[in-house]
C-alpha cells in the first residue's frame, strides 16, 4: 500500500485536520501531532499521515513514554492501514521507539533503546525490558540474486565507500546468540533440539567468561540445512560480538575476544578498502571443498546496533533453498568437520 510522504508542516496540518484538532485519547484540544513510530526509525523522516495522531500535552507524554501503546493510538485515530520502517517486521509488535514487544508484555531492546534521551523517556517502563536483543535483519547487496519477496535490499553503499570492510563466508546454519546467562536463536525461541545440544554444551563451558551485558553471535552449523558441509573448522562460528552498549566490536576486537573464548570465526574472503567491482566478483559456488551460500560484508570498524542496516549486508546465491523451520522437524543429519579438526 502506498503512503504519501509529507513535509513536517503538511504532516502536522493533515493529522490535526483528520482528528478535528482534538486529542484522539480524551477529545480535549490537541497540542501535538505525535509520531506513532519514532521518526528516527525512518530513513525518510516518517512524516506519513497514518503514522500520526493528535494528542494533548498529557497524552503526548504518555505516548512518548509508551504508556499508551501504538496500536491503541491507531485505534483511537481510526487508522486501519499504516506504514512501518523497512527494517522492521510486519508481524512484530513494537513500541513507539521500535522496541519489539513480546507476547508476555516484556520488551526487547531496539534500535534507539541505548540513546540517552530515549532512556530518560522510557524510565517508567524500563523494568519491562529483557536482556535479550534480536539479531537485526541483514539487507541484501544490490547485486544479490537470492532476494525473496520478504527481503530488503541495501539502497545506498555510502557507509562502505571509502571504508575498510571485511567480507566473510555466509554459513548455512542457525543464527545463535550466546549471552552470559542465556542463549537463543534469531526468533528468541530456543526449545530443546538435537541440533542444539553441542552449542548448548559449548555455552555451558564459556558462559561465565562472557562479560555481563555482552553477547556473542554466530552460526550453529552442527545440523545440515540446505548445504551438507564436510570440511568445517568448527560447529559454531562467530560473526559478531556486541558489548554492553549494544556496539558491534571492530573485527580485530572480534577476533581477539573469540580467541580468548576459544571460538572460531567465520572464514574471511577479503579484508581491505571497499571496492565494488572486486566485491561483486568474490562469490564462488564452493569454498574449502563445500558448497557456498554466499558472503557477508561488514565494516571493519565498530558500529552501533541502530547502524547495522547500513554497515552490514549480504550476497546470497541464486536459488538458495530457504529451509527456516522445517529442518527442525526432520531427522538431524550432522555436518562434518574437516580432517584433523
């Protein structure tokens, strides 16, 4: 559905006109045209009529503090269809600041959570946040042939141009996060499964060596998904480590901390200055004797969680089978380590 983008003044005027200049919550005179989803979550400013609601001073503050849910504001304003920022998921419920809300009412830390100003606004509800962080959506590079209808494509290479990057092999496994007192997959669910037994044992060994508030993200590739591996260096391979400020460590720091934890990192195909033509030609159908799903490029320097969608992107081979959940309902076929590991 197409939502016309307005200017700031047009947004304010249109929201007030639709709501008859009354607060949608209490019908008192409106003072502000409130962004239901924070405008900083949008690359274009988020000035969409369906992302606005007229509110009085009191209810504006309560909406900012997320004491009034986004869905409630939309209901009060009669908004049935609404846009969401491209990097968010349509089947996920979010608060005003882009923090995912779980079915039990608890919340995950989103893009803007660690912003000092947001922390102050969220003070009344900080007790609702868990220590879990959902691994962000990785956009496809513009030349990636494996894009599906649910994927997003990186529109600008601006953050890569002129920067040092690291290009790693994209492994075909389960995105897994290890924290000091928890572990989870991308979906945050982590029911017992034979494919997870080995990484759970690994986590039990290293959990107390992971600093408080940090998390180690990597690929659990014990079980065969779409690619049968026969030459793996390890069944768990790290691709990023995040500190307590929700900052992705620079690649050199990632290598250092992974080594301290006794963990392998994903194989590196290239490290150096961004070169579009060179990186476009990096894909090979095989790597180290196994089929290759594609590659991932990231900045070599550190970056914040909210910057992920500009600082990391992927290339996926054409026709790669998206197995997702069904591999968990099939018999586990273990991948193999290379000889000598």
